[in-house]
């Protein structure tokens, strides 16, 4: 493996559910994909071979399978998954099995499941639950609906007699995340994954019995017919995460809002230099950095951003390891060097907005800012861990019999942070604020409102 004389790109793994969000733009191309028979039974021997291939890939290449779970615990779970293959399985059943196994690894950069082509065909050809749901804690609400009996804002109590929180907890077992972080899983459900994952786990259904409470009404039971996936999609609700990749705006009270949706933009260094020069010229006292929905990107862009917020040299990564190189040095990765503050520095108050999709490089930056006490955090726990993650140099492999694809990170990153948070947690906000369904429907950004209020206090 070649190590890193240039910045390393680390973004969230494109799981099948992140891929499927882009379906409306590529709808027509689904017709040219190969045909997949999702109900065709695969011989037990073929399924066992594919699970063995999956397990061999993670055993050989994952840099730290036991970062969050003991070897005995994880190996026992993987053994039980393999032992559960007692007969033929169809593609959906095997997809569920490997997704359950990946979730148990507790690594948000590891994935396994259907390819994008498979998911496109499944979404086009298989009816799904007809309502777009928004999960807020243990409750679920209708975000948009084409059904008069279940208007937007209705609270869903149960589906086919099963309480919605029980359903949510079951589905979460099939979604990857770093450690014990739940916000990333919840964000995945809220971004169009629910209807597909519900189909996978509970089976495709023609109809549903739903218990709900419409706005301003009493609870009721209604029957719903399944519909096409495309019919469940909502308009893009504005909650502060639907802006340009890089954007700076100015607000009253000497407040600037810096929106960074990704750390992948090649012109980010020039953008940051221009932006922080402008902040100095405009005498901005308060800077809000919006990292909601930022799934990561170039390693060193996170360190670069922090260099504009400090007057002192700082460490960014304390250690990087891999199977091929157990001890990496500054010649392998610039993030192991002592980082220098930028000549253009912002010394005012900093507030950082985060949510469950603040992941990978974005979470690393947040960890350094939290460790050094440089910012106040508003929103939700980050989707990426405080201590670091397993990412970089991703290995992708297609399983020979089922065609499912696996993605395995190859480098263990340890952030240069002070102790203080439980292992397996993200960056916990100082001011926890989660968007409610009414916020979504009204287009109200209560997280940003809270950040502005903090700046004005």
C-alpha cells in the first residue's frame, strides 16, 4: 500500500441507503441495469462461501475490528451469523445477514450490502410503505403524505400492531455507526432509508394497518396500500443543511455563518483563506460553523480549518496504524506532524452546529475543537467518534455468488484529543437541539436560531 504524501480523502461509506437518495435524478437509467431476481433462492453452500469471503476481507484488512467490542463478543456474533445459514437464502435475506454483521462491528466506514444497481432495481420494482416518516427520539411522524387519512404531522403509533419504537430499534440493528452512536443511524432512517429497510427486515407487503394520531385529532386505525418508492419522496425541506458546499453569510450583531457541507471541495484552501481575511476586515466577533450533513472528505482540510481558529501549534492525529504498517510516521501522513496556526486567525467566539451526519473528517475537526475548548457545540451528537475512527484507503470487494459489495477501511485513526468522553461516543453538544417534525414542516431552523441566540447573549 502506498501511504500519504498528499491529503487522504475520507468520506462516509456510500451505503445502499445513501445511494438511493439520488434515485430521482437517475431514475431512467434503472431500466438499463441487469435484472436481479430478489426472491431467487441461493444454495446454502454459495451463501456460506460469500459470508466466509466477507469475513476474510474484514479479518485481513480492517485495522481494528475490536475497537468497540471485545474479540470474544464480536467473533461470537459473527460465528452465530455464519451458523444461521442452514439452507438456501434469497438475496434480500443474505443482504440482511451481512448488514446485521456489519452493524455489530460498530464501524461507520465499513459497509456491506446490495450494490447501487441492485437498489435502483429494487426501489423501482418493489412496493413499499407509503409514508415518509421523520423519527424524533422514540417517536415517529409523517413528514409528507399523499394519503388524506395520514396527513403530514401525524404521529405514527404502530404498524401492523407493532409499536413504532420497537420497529425503529429493530431496524437500527442493520445500520452501521461508530461505536454506540445512534444519531447517525437515526439520520439514515430519516433520509429515505426507512421504507426500504422496513421492506428488507419485515418483508414486502401489499397493505398495512397503521395506528396514528393526526394533528389536532384523536388516535385512529387506518389501512394503507403499499406504493412505489418514488411516491414516498418529499420536497427538500430547509433545515440548514441544503446550501452550497462552501458558503459564508453575515448576520446582524457581528455574526458570520460559515457553512461547510463537505471537506472534498478542491478549492477549499483558497476559500478558507479568502473567508478568514474577510472576517478580519469586517470585524466579526462571532463565527457559527455549520457542519450538519458534512460526511467528511480530505483529512488535512479539517486540520486546515482548525489552524484558522487557534494561535498555538497543535496536534491533529496522535497515531495512525494499519495491518501493513502498524506504526505510521509523519512521512506517511502530514496529519501526524505538529500543525501550525494560520497567519490569518479568528480569535472571537465560535459556535459549531452538528448532527448525526457530521462524520469522518468533519467529526475529527469537531473533536480537536472540543478537546482544546475552542468552540461551543449546538445540535446533535456527531455521527463520527471523538477519539477517532477506522477509515482511509478503503478496500472494495464484490462477493462472488450474491454480487453484494463490501467496503472495508484499512487505517485506524486516533485523534489527538484529551480524555474526557466515553469510548464510542461522538462529540456531545453543549446545547442539544434536535429538529422536530413541526420545525421541518414550517422550515424553521431551531438549531441555527439557538446558535445565534448564544452569540447574542
